[in-house]
C-alpha cells in the first residue's frame, strides 16, 4: 500500500506539471482526486489492511491527498498567470512590472482643523458629540432662550422646512448650539462636550459669508464653573491651533443663551501693525462665549442653583481661513480640485 500511494503522488504531481491548459488540469484533478479517482480507489483498500498497518497507511494517504491538492492549486495559479500574460502580450505593457501609483486624496482644510481641535479637546476630557442637521424649533431656539420675536427666526435668516413634523416646526440648524441641549438631556451634569458640524443660514454670499459653513460648539457644566475656566479653555484651544500663545481680550457681547456674554478677540497671528486679515486693527474676532444662561440649564432639566457652566462657539471655516491664509470662504464648499489640491494629504 505504501509503495502504491507514493507512486500515485509522484505520478500525479508529474501529470499536473504537464497539464498545458485549465481543461487538461481539471481532467488530471478528476482522475487523481475525483469521487471515482485513483486516490479514492486506493483508499478503499485500507479496510483490507491489518489493524497495525492501517494508521500509518491512513496518515500517508492524507499526506498524499494534501500534496496533490497543493500541486493542483499551484498549477492553476501558474496557468492563470500565463493566460494573463498571453492576453496582455502585444498591447505595449509588461505585466510583470508594478502598477502605476494612484493619486492620493487630501484632507479638507476645515476637516483638518476640526480633527486637530477634536484631538486637543479630547485630551482635556471633552466628549465629541453630534446632532441632527435638521432641528426642531424647540432645540434650535426655544430651549436656548431665544425669544419668539427674535429676528433669527425669520425666513431671511433661517431655512425652514415645509414639513413641520410631529414636534413643531423644523429647520436646518443655524448653529451647533442645539447640541448643548441634546448632550445635557442625554448625559446630565457634570459634562464637557464639543460639537463640530455643518450649519445653514440664509446668507447673501460673498468672501466672508456662505449659506453652508462649519462651526464647533463647546460646553462645560459642573459645580462652581466661572469665567476663568472659560478663558483657560479658549486660550488652550488657540495655542493648540496656532502653535503658540496668543494675546486675547474679552469684550461684552449679548447672546440669549449665555449670561454674561463675551466676544473673544485674539491678537492677529499674521502681522504686528495691521493687515488685510485683521482689517488693520491687529485684532481678530474669533468666537463668542459666556456663562450658560439659567434658562438653558432649566430646559435641560438641571438646577441653576446647583450647576453653572460656560459655552463658546467657534467658526471652523473661519479658523481654517486663518490657518491657511484663505481669503474667500466660498472656496470651502466649491469642490474645486484646483483649490483642494493645495492642501497636504
């Protein structure tokens, strides 16, 4: 039995190597390993062996089967390669040469800044959270203490949906601030969260205004939170983006969802005596912020006598323009490859 199995393996491998086509190889495979093939015929004879001879013969039969299967697979691969080379011959190419490198894509400047800020705030213990771009009027306005007669609710500022839905009017969110309410309702306090995303407004488009742009909301709610905590977060963010500390200042500002409210300006990182970016003032208006209004905390089910917090909004599109020296916001959403290819992959 041993001699017959070894002979079958030797002759079978030789037959596989001599097959010159896929059909010929298939015939060899069926002859050797098919249901009525040569190996099957030999295996039927195992039962006639003695109990002492049967284990060794069975092990050898399995080894022969594996060797024949491997030879058939290798033969099939070799024939496929030869067939491919034959198909490609005479077309002016060498199939053995490596393929051409495909051009790699790049990261959009807004997304590059957003990822850096997400990494920075994540290292400071903030959660990155998102919300729907089609928002309810309650989340976009009511819960943020924006009165019903506020001009922002008018159609010349807000893009309203025709289908009001089951929970009141729907609109394309005008800011990322609704994520404040959604995050507080889901997680409660204490909470540190940032919410980057797209926002939409009825805007007359020009170099600094676009109907679709990107913002990032920041929110911290805990016990004993005050203005110094807000300043530390904002200054840490600016240092992370620009790679150095920037001189900053706060100006009073009114926003319905914070009290008191501020505008944070930073000393222009591109000049010392005034330039086009800072419009000659040497200061750049970067982000509004302030302490969370008690009405917002109440809307989220929190007691303003126990918890306080701060919130700030950052224009990611504006930050990308400052980072890369882009002077027209309309390039951001243009999809123009001439613009996008200028940025590193």
